[in-house]
């Protein structure tokens, strides 16, 4: 159990924050029941999913890869944001409402933060509900809300190519513009909440240290201790879907 004094101290920091940043990882989605990357049942249980999530695998069999991604999208259709997602969206409204800045950096591709109402989202690994032209004929993304899709692979609406999932595959680099902005806002943050991530996958794992070196406060919220726990100013261990709403209740009590 987290001491009430600790909740009060972190909530006070949240009230005072003018340049707020949140970094989220798989733990936030897991509390909504998002299926693991490697499905235990069904057609895909004997597949090497690391090959399905590569450009090489896609070029070899785009139909098969799209079938797998559409299967994952179908699972996500049944998933709803949890109280932690909604608490973060509420905090964004609070910070922005008092004239501050807020950025939510996520390693998740499920779109649940957007579904919960968060606005300023930096998706490091893309979003499974969007696709882009394989040939890169345009920077525009195609929103694909329906599942199953009418055909695999879906055609590019802008040229004679096909669409690929708008996610970062194994062996690919993160979008440099999103990465740069993530480091910029983290370096300027007076408070960063690091929620539901093991803090081991770089470059995302380096973001809280950027905040710390610039003089900002680092708060970790995670089920278990991580390497970051020892460097964070506050480490709150438990379910983010319980801790974040508790923090927001205290923020509102403090008039923030």
C-alpha cells in the first residue's frame, strides 16, 4: 500500500506542473486486458511472430502479415481503456486548462489513450489502427477502423501500391521527428510520470533521465520495481489503473 503522504506529495507536484510529460508502456494496456504480443491460441500459435513483424516478412507475404495484424485488431476491438487511461486524459485537461503544456509519449500501438480522450500523444511505435503506403507515396496515414478488412493487403488509395501497418517493425528505426520531439519535451518537463514500463527499451527508457538531468521530477508508477526505481524521485508500485485515479482525486482535492 502506498502511503497517503506519498500520494499527497506527488499530487501536489501534478498540481504545480506547467510542463508535464507522461511516458507509458505495455503495463498500462495490460490492465485493460490487451492480449500479449504472442497469442497462445488459434492459428498463430505455431508462427514466429518476430518474422511476421518485419519488413522482410511483409514483403515475402503481405497477405499473411495483414491477416495477423487484422487478427490482433479484432482482439483489440473488445478492449476498453481502463481507469488509468482516463485519469491521464483528465490530467491533460487540467494542465492545459491552466495554460500548461502536456505530452503523452507511449510505446503502445493500441490507440487506447486516444480512445480515453488524451489529445497530445506521441506514439513512438506507431498505431495499429492506421496504415501507410509501402512505397511512401505520401506522408498521409489511412485510418482503418473496420475489422476484418475487406481485402488483404489493402490497396494504397493514393497510388498503385499497397498499404502496410503503421507500426515500427523489428529492425526499423523510430520516426525521427517523434523521437526528437519526445526528447525535447522530456528535457523541458518539470514533471514526468513513467507508467507501466520496464524502463529497459531504449530510446524510450532514456527519457526520464533526460528530465532528471534537466532538473525535473521523475515519478515512476509500475507494478514492480525497475532499474528506474532507484533513480526516480518517487516510485509508486501497484496497478496504474488504481494509482492514477487516486492521484487525480487528490489533485482535484488540492484544487488543481
